C-alpha cells in the first residue's frame, strides 16, 4: 500500500513541470485514500502529498479547491504529531491567504481553523493562526478588530518563548496604528518589534517586513529620506531573495526616496542597476520619469 503510494507520489512530482493537471489528479487520489495510522510510510507520503497538492492548487489559482482541502484534511491531522499538524495547517492556510484571491472566505476559514485548534487544545497553532487573523483584519481595514485581537495575543506571547511570532504581532500593531495615523504608537510598537527581533534569528520574510515598516515610519514621521532609503534597500534585498512580489513595492519606495532627496542621477542608476532590472516595467519607468523631470 505505502510502496504504491510512494511510486504514485514520485510520478506526480515528475509531472509538475509538464502536466500539472495530471499531477493534481494523482495527488488528489493519494490524499483521499484511507490509510492505517500505524503505517508510518503511508502517513508520511500522505502528508507530503497534501503539502504538494496545496502548493499546486495555489500556483494554478484554485483558491476554492485549496480552501476545501484545508477542511478535508482535518481528520487526518490526528494521525500525525501536533508539531507536524500545526505545520501542515499553517502551511495550507498561508498558501490560501497568500493567493490574495479575495474569495470572501478568508476570515471565515481562518476562524474555523482557530476553533479547530482550540478544540484540539493546540495552543501554539492557535496563536499562530490568530496572528494570521490579525494580519487579515489589517488587510481588510478592520483596524479595531486587529488591535483588539493583537493586544490579547501580545499579552499571551510575552509570557511564552515564541519570539518570532511576537515580532510578527508587534509589527502588525505598528502597521495598524500607522494606518490609523497614530504615529507615536506605531513607532513604539515598531521599537518593541526591533528589540524582540535583535534577540533571535529572523527569517528573511519577517526581517524584510521589519525593514519595510522601519522605512515607512522614517519616511512618514520624520521625512528622513536617507534612513528610510537604507531600510527600503534592506527590505528589497530580503524580498528579492525569496522572490516575494513585495520586492517591487520596496523598489518603488527606494525610488521615491531618491526623488525626495532630489538626486535624479541616483534614480537613473537604480532603475538600470543589475538588481532592479528584473523588475523593470511601467511602474518603475513612471518613477524614472518623475526623477528626471
């Protein structure tokens, strides 16, 4: 049973670049198959197939199917360790939310996952999902809900050891206060986030987000374009290293800083530089024209 599933999984992987639909069909069949909980190899193949299928559904823009997969796999999560279950749920939810498909189900699906984590008494997972919900509230301009849930979460996280998640929530608090034009509180939350981050290793995405917010605060509050530029540059390099679409936003902010510093020659050099060439397009060209105008 497990051996056959391994062969099928390998075939699905071999088809990733040539026939995604066939790969999705094979992975679907593995995921839907009942397995024995004591068959470690079969459990592992099913876990890998779920992650691979989720990634494929995200890449092919199938948001509804990905949301359905997240609900479908819940019974299987009891077959694996709490740590693996947490990673699986968070990975699938992140894939779904990062699609930014605006299905209207984002908050509902996130709340469902949180309720499941509560019922299973999975505290760390629940906290990670609530942090993602704070982010969702921010993205959908539900700022008061973001601040309310964020403050509850901060109280919990300060007593625990998950510093990376604490940085995430402190950053979200800073972004929310900035959106509400409360710059003193935005800066205070950012300072807390940077202090916490100094004590840990920050993954590239989190570090880039931290640098991005630092640049925004320096530009918005102090009109300190030089310092803002240096932060945006760090953010750009971080986002670029993980192929994040936010790299182009950082680049645009870098160009805007150079325009505000009245250094048109730097604008030209930036746009035509090796690192920025892959992001050449209408938006950077428009800023290039502003810089030379």
